[in-house]
C-alpha cells in the first residue's frame, strides 16, 4: 500500500515538475520565433501566407490564454486586395483541467475588428478555395470540443464582391455576444448592418446529423421583425428549408422604391428609355423552373401588417406554401387592403414537362378609388370592385402558359363614380371614345361595370360586358386571343342626354395587349349588328326577329345598333335612352349573381 502511495505521489511530483519546466520554457521562449513557426505552419497547410505584425503573447496558468494582434491572411493572387482577412486582435482562453479528460473547454474567444473579404473572379472561382497542401493521414484526435463559455466579436466587416457582375455587398457586425453550451449548439445576440440596413438577431441554433435548427428567433431587419423558428436539412436528395414565423410588420417598401428608381434610370442616374420586350406582353423567355427542383420548402408566415409601399399596406396577411421536388403549391394566401380582402391558392408543378400552372384568386370589396388615388391618377373616383379568376395552363414560359390557358375571369363594380381619368386608366383610347358622353360633367354615377370571360385554349371569349352609368350605357362582346395577344372587341354606347345622342356610337378595341387601340365605328356593320344582337339578346332576355318583344328589357329602349333585337331597323340617328333600365340586374343575372 505504501509503495502504491509513493508511486502516485511520485507521478504527481513528476507532473508538477513537468508543468513547471514547460512553464519556464514557454516563458523564456522567443516570441518572434513562435510567430515564425505559426506563420510557417499556416502557409504549409493552406498555401497562403499568414502575417503577424503585432505581438504574440500567452499566459500560462490553470486558464492559459493566447493573444495575437494585427494578423493578416493573404488573398488569392487574383484578388482585389492583398489580404483576404485581417484582424486587430484575437484572444483565446482555455480551461486546462478538462484537457486531461480529452475535453476542450474554452472560457472565451474574442475577435476585435476582423475584416473578411469574400470574392470571386470572372470565372466564378472563390478566394476561399485554398490550394492546401496534402497532409499525411493522421490518427483522429482524442480531443473534442466541449463548450465555449463566451464568444465576443466587435466591429466585424464582411465584404462580398462578385467578380462577374462587379456588385459588392457589405455586412457589418457592430457587436455579437454568445456562447456554445455544446459543440452542436450556439446562442447568440448580434446587431449590425446588412446593405446599410440595421439588423438585430437573438436566437438559439443547433446542429445534429445534417439538421440545422434555429429556435426562439427574434430577428429585426430595418422595420421588419420576425419571430419564430426554422430549420435546414441537408441529408436528403435536396436541401429542405422549413420556416414558421409571425410578424407585427414586414416592410417591403424599400425594395419597391429601389425597384422604381432603378427601372427608370440608366447607369449614369439619368432617365433611360424602357427596354424593348418585343411585340408581346407574355415573353417567350423560359421560366427558371430548374430552381424549383434545387430545394424543398415548407413555409408559414403570418403578419399583422405587410407594407408594400409608403401608401399601400396589407393587413392580417397569411402565407402558406410548400415546394417538394419542383412542385410549388401555394396552399393559402390572404390579406386585407384598401377596404377589400384577397384570398388565393395556386400551383406551379415543374416536376412535369411542360410545367403545369393553376391559379384561383378572389378579391372582394376593393376600393378602386383608393387604388387610383394611390397611383396618383385621381382622387375623384369612388367605388368598390369584386374580381376573381380561375385559370389553368401549361408551358415552360409565360407565353406558352398564356397560349394554353383555360378557366374564367370576372369583375363586378357597383355604386361608383366614373370620370375621364378612370376611362384613361381602364383602356387606351376609351377616354376619347366615351369621354364626350360625359358632356359637361366632370364625373357621373357608375351604376355597375360587369365583365365575364370564359377562357379555353388560350382564347378568352366575353360572356358579358356592360358598363352602365347615369349618363350612358356600354354593352360589348368579343374575344382576346392570348396565343397572338390580339384583341377583337366590339361595343355599342347609348346616352340618356338628348344633346349627346349623336356622340353615342359603336366602337371597337383592336390591336394587341401591348398596343391596344380603341376607335369609333359610327356606321357599324350589318354583320356586327347581327352578331351583337344574338349576344345581347341572350344577355337581356330579348327575342330577335320581326315583331319580337324584349319584355321591357334594356334592349327594348336602345335603338340603332340593337335594332335586330326589337324587330326595327337601325335608325339614321341614335336615339337617347329614356332611363337606366335593368342593365345591371340583367348582367348580374347572366353571371349568376
């Protein structure tokens, strides 16, 4: 027993003697020689030079510490500056006792003014791609990182420069504090600026077997604040991102303002002519469908307010979508803005070739007066509109999808106000065709505007189109061929003011979606009258043919263009309407409302 005690005491004594000897050696070791050794080892491992211009110091105790000042790591030979990374001060303090059991227990890590430049050359190669020398195979280290009690980063700057586009982004970190309770977890608080926009982060992060989680996140970026959780999974066939956030405010107005500024200016900041997109609204440019197959997403976001611009905001916004193997499904989109509500679902399935698209949108009670006021068009218009569409198509470009669309579109506006400014917004040339019917009035009451198109094979055919006001009524028919974007629409007008009767003439809208043209057709044609008579007879319940009776409907009161409905031939002069009649009720009945 005594021999065992002596052996243990002897070993302890040897350890103390060894520790003291190591301490003495380190104290007397030349610091410059240590720097040279460190520089040589780093260059041998990475192929890049490490330079330490400041002092290298260390403290030997139960909590040994290493301090390095004014260090720089060389950039790639083609880089835009000599250094890829620079740091004012680096400090590392360990707990020595856990080392005896193989644990690396770090008391603190401090980085002061690190400056990191990440950049690519014209070929897309990154300066972080190191030409490291091959190292001989070694046995795995028996040491493992246990925890980091304190992490501090002060005044950090990360710059990213794209060598292909020349664009540069700067990320600054004023301060970050945190800790790593284990080798796979991190808690942090940080504040700084990204692209000159202030941000703050308070979150817990964990990593395990290819799963990266962020929990209890509280993220502020500019005026936007997000609270919730998210994850990134790298173990499957594609990375998978899942987020679940709520927000009091998501502010998108800076991006809308920046987009507006950039779109109207050239590289010198002066007004630039609009880019020529060709003769079509829907382009043949292929959609970036490959991106949909590169990642899977499950996202749920609810925001009390989404600010789209300084004048437009959406309240009670909700978004839920999934993306799995190229199949993007908008499960739910809802919100309220400008007195109205929006609900939408949709799907873009890029796992098929060609891709399949479907969209179902419903807007109710939207105050289009507020919309026009927001657009700085006019503040004199008032009224609400309901709008809906249900469309399906297929293709790998916007034009291909438009050419195959099927479904319906419909809008209904009631109890509003109409002005020349509103007509100018609704369609090119309509203010010139219909504006004179307003006479001396700056505005007139809009009883209703009803439109319904049935879409099949890329061709939209009008089931009903009626605009009825206290002064005039417009009824129309025709089609929009999305395959070549051509317009073939025919309208007739009638007025209730005798003095303006001669101005109420039929008109056509032709041309293309990109360049529509509205022009009067005073003579009309027998063919157009016959075709329109059939459409309007169905709409308003009239009966064509000699002696036919309209049953007191609107067509019984409109002569000229609709003469076939009443059994009368068109008169040489257009007669005024006697009253508003039941145009709105008939149009609404036609679409089942």
